[in-house]
C-alpha cells in the first residue's frame, strides 16, 4: 500500500500542513496542502491541491471556543478523507530547536517531548507552538508515529569555534551558544545543488535564505560550517521585522537608560525593527522596492549591505567561494536585490547575467563568472517528508 505522510509546520497563529503520498517508486509527492489560520481569533481552514486549487474551506466565528485539539482533529479528519487509498503512516513536524544534541530527525515519544520542552527557554516564541500540535495529535490520533525535524540540526557539523560566544565557559556549557536556524531549507538546497551542479556542491557554497526571516549559511562539501543566525533567530541579517546582529550594548542601553521592560525590548527587536523599523513603511520587500520614499531605499540598502558583509565573512570561514545560491521569498523572486548583492560581490569573482536574473535563473551568472550564482526554490516541507520517511524506513529495518 502507498504511504501517506503529513507534514506540520505550526506557528503562533497558524498550523500549515502538507500531505505527501508515495508514487510508484516510493518517492513522496505533494498531494495537498493548506492551513488553519487565525487560531485564537476566528479560525479559518483551507486545503488546496499542489497547483493551488481550493479543495475545501471552512470558517468558524470568533467566539466559537475551539481549542487547538479541535482544529487539529478537523485537519486530520480532512487528511484521512483525502488519502486516495494510501495509508497515513506518520506526521513529520518542523521543530525550531533541537538543542545542542539533535543533529538528525527523531521519533517522538514522551521522553523526547519532555526534552524538547526543556528547550523552550532557548526559543520561547516558536518552540511551544511547534510542540502544541505534537501533543494534540498524540491525543486525537494516538497510534500515529510522529517525527520531529529540527531547524538547528543541519548546523551541528559547525566546528566549535563557529558555535561559541566569547562568554565565560559556564554559560557556553549551559547552552548559550550559536545554534543556527533555517537548517531544513539549507539541507534541501545542499541536496538540490548536488543534483544540479555536483562539482560546485562538493566545494565552498554560500546560500542566502532571504524570506521574511533571513539568514545565510556557509556549506562546505554539503555540510554546514557556519551561518549568520546564532543563539536565536534574531542574529545575522536584518529581516522583515527583526534587527539582525546588533551590539549587545544597545540592549543594556534600552534597559538601563530607557527603562524598557524585557517584554518591550523583545517586541522592539522581533516585531518593530528590520526592514519595517528602518523604512517606517513596511516589512515587505516588494512594497519597499516600489516606494519612492528615501527611507524605503535606506532599508533595502542596509539589507544588501549586511548580506554583502556576511558573504565576505562566510567565504572567509571556508577559505573561498565556489558557488552562491539565492532562495526563499526575496531570494527566489527579487531581481533588484539579487542584482545589488551580486554587484557588491564582484570582488569575489561574481559576474551577473542581467537577462538570466530578470528571468529568476536558475543560473544568473555569466559563463565567465568565476563563481556561478544559482536561484533554487527551497522546499522545507519536502525535506521534512523525506526525513520522516527515512526515520520510518530505519524503524522497519530495525524491526526485521
Ligand atoms: P517566510 O520566511 O515567511 O517563509 P517567504 O520565504 O515566503 O517567507 O518570503 C516572504 C517575503 O518574500 C515577503 O515578506 C516579501 O518581502 C518577499 N517577496 C515575495 N515575493 C517578492 C518579490 N517578487 N519581490 C521582492 N520580495 C518578494
């Protein structure tokens, strides 16, 4: 019988899902996707086919007192009715934090869940929302195997020097260190690059994941050696609403001189900064690029400047650069951002092909470019489906 794998990516106000059914070769293929959004306000369920055709939609009034579990039950009932003869074998979850320990996806049991809860202080804004559907699913579908796939795992190959802050050792040992995020996206891209350009993928590659959350990763022979995000997903590049790297002294200033509370500082750093904070207009790159306001241009310039600086830094960490890859919302679609970044990277041997860039690639550098530049769409959900399938495969091998 064909396998069905449900992928769940849960955030603070929405649960996104993708259903993968195996084809005749056993490969997972996207069958449907959708989300429940507005969970605590007025829930809205939508399911779509791979091409975006709406298959089902339901809205509940704001005062309907529905819990997480009720909504997940609705989702799983819909999924079970749309398996097309396949058997639902497992759910794979995106979990932001696997701590210093988990370098691969793992099967969820009570002990693991307790351990993942102990990482909540490391990612208080994301981890609880990632764990909620795991717990709810265990109640509404107790027999279903669940696999946790971590955003931090791919970076566990980073050398100690790339994972350590210059803090007293005790804090490092306690877990105050650089973890890195967006790992499922980077892993997907590393595998895809190996298919498209194997000789480059065997070398030194920098991937720019530029979405509303943005980071960059240095990948050497398929393994992460350094990335721009650190202890939290606040580090590195300025993002839609997050600061990116900032002198820690600013936080002291806000606390001591401005009398701000930790909660106010958290909101400032995560929700009111980045492209939105600098432009005063929007966190959306499309809006900024279309605006004639000089503050919008300043925000775009700062974004490009930080990417260019990090490109130098990550290349230094690897001792060179053999390929550059753009991915995620801005990376896959923004012609002007890629153009500015590539122009600033001329010193590294990047030569942009403007016509190819205008068509969004897949290769946007000239034949003469020392460093080829690729645009590769990322697919974190597919990566989770593949990981979940391989955890199941290992389990059935062990049982034989
Ligand atoms: P997330 O990090 O939420 O998964 P995405 O990878 O989908 O985000 O990226 C979303 C961002 O991509 C939007 O905030 C928007 O700024 C940007 N974006 C999408 N399309 C374009 C485009 N054509 N040009 C510039 N930016 C774009």
